[in-house]
C-alpha cells in the first residue's frame, strides 16, 4: 500500500510550484514593507517573513534565491548592507523592511522609478504618478525593452534634476539606480536578455506581486553581479547619460556600492553620518 502511494506523493511534491506554495497575501495590520518592490513582493509571497520584521542575512539569501533565483553573492552583500539601516546599528543581526526607508542609506534614493523623492514627502510608498513616467516609455509595446527601460529611468533623473532643489544624485545613486533597473529586467525575464513583458513589470511594481498568474516563473539562470553588469552597461549606452568622472562600471564597483563604499574612491562610507542624514 505505502509503496503504491509514495510515488504519488513524490510526484505531487515535484509538481507543487512556487505559485502554489507561495501565494500572494497582501500585507495586513502590523506588517511592514520597504521602498523596494522586490523585497515587498518576496514578503507578500512569504519567501521573506510576511510581517516584514526581524529579517536576517541568511533569510535574505534564501528568499532571493528561492523566490527570484538571485545568487548568494548579491544577496549576502545587499542583505548585509540592509542590516546597517537598523538604528541599533552595531551588532544588529536582523532588520525590519520599514527601516530601509532611510533617505540615501542604504537603498532609498532620489529619482526612484516608483517612489517620490524624499523632498516631496513619502519616499517609500508606491506612487502611481511617478511610475507612470517610466511606463510612458513602454507605450504601445508589450515588452519592456532595455532601451525603453533605460529612457524611462533617465527621464526620472532629469525630472528630479528639474524639480528637486535637494536632489542627491552622484556616482552612488547613479550605480544604485541602474542596478535596480537591471535587476527588475533580469528577475522578470532572463538575466541574459532582460526584456520582460510590460504586464509583469506593472504587476511587480503596482501590486508588489510575483506575477505567477500572468505566466511568470523565476529565471532559470541565476541573477548576480556578473549578469547585472552587462545589462547596466547596455542601459547606460541606450540613453547617452554621461558616466560620473572617475567611475568604472565593473563588477567590483557594483559590489563596493553594497559594501557601503564610495564607488569612486572605494572608501567606506560614514554610516553614522549617513544614518543621521548629514551626508
Ligand atoms: C493588481 O491587482 C488587482 C486586484 O487583484 C488587479 O485587478 C490588477 O489587474 C492588478 N494589476 C496589475 C498591473 O497586474
Ligand atoms: C562620521 O560622521 C559623524 C556625524 O556626521 C561625525 O561626527 C564623525 O566624525 C564622522 N566620522 C568620520 C570617521 O569621519
């Protein structure tokens, strides 16, 4: 009897997809979320704790791998950077997603694709008007191409330059924001191509959902610094933005940003000063 049932159990397990085991559950009262749609989606689907609280580096690593097939190198470095935004700072071993709201440190920054600049108020909640500026560049297309995504991102930079008198946009924000665009294009498609359907992009940003219901599955090829770097280079070439003087865009620079180092000098950023919003 058992021997007849066991193969059935195993094949059922093998067929249980991420969509079945990790359904979307919107945040409830007391759950916290971040300025980052990827982390919020991972929490909404239970790859990260649904509460968004008390997340450790190993949990970031596991969730990014299981939910989005993002590699351990990126996840470890980004997760370690995230811990630095815990106000207890020294010795913190976990972080709550809403602690990542801190302006300019380590992830929240001006010219975001889907959040207002801190100068204009709430810089962490999804903002449709802001995101519509990016979506306008996909107008009429079903695919979010690298050139269109690049122009949408650059438009946000120019928009902030024209309107935000307290704009922070230097080499650090330059790399972070290209990295983010490369990241969403990679995890929603294939990291060697980066051309996801616009419907996936909308579902991911607007509803903070992993779009299983639209046919998405996590990429088969792992996303990590090595795959992000060539997409970032393509994105920069597609809009003609001038690379900040002294900045080299290799894999080492990408890693240094997340190690809280200045991307040009390679020196460690002053975390006290960053957390106080003084630099
Ligand atoms: C977001 O979710 C709502 C409610 O389920 C749905 O009607 C809408 O189509 C979704 N939006 C996107 C862009 O997938
Ligand atoms: C770091 O920043 C704080 C606050 O601005 C400042 O008091 C401190 O001297 C800085 N430390 C270094 C090493 O620059």
